[in-house]
C-alpha cells in the first residue's frame, strides 16, 4: 500500500493526464460530428460531455483520499 503522500502525488498526475486526454477527445468528437448540426444539439453534447468526466475524477480523488493502514 502506498503512503498517502505518494498516492496524492501520483493521483495528481493521473488526474491531470485524465483531464487533458478527456477534454481533447471530447473536443475532437464535438468538432468532427457536431460541426454542422443545430446549436441545441451542440449545447446538449457539450453539457453532457462537461459532466461526464466527473465519475472518473471522483474515482481518482477517492483513491487519493484513502487513509493509510495503521
């Protein structure tokens, strides 16, 4: 088991990498498939994509916040 400090350091880098990759994929999908559709559909896609990263982020943060074993 990793100490809390190490887990937080590793988790921070994983979280940043996850966010960068996720946002680039969401932007690429949006630009490729939604460039010609109505603005309402674009808004709905970006609203859902803007919230869809939260479960992954919550999993990383909950792993980072685990207490050390005594």
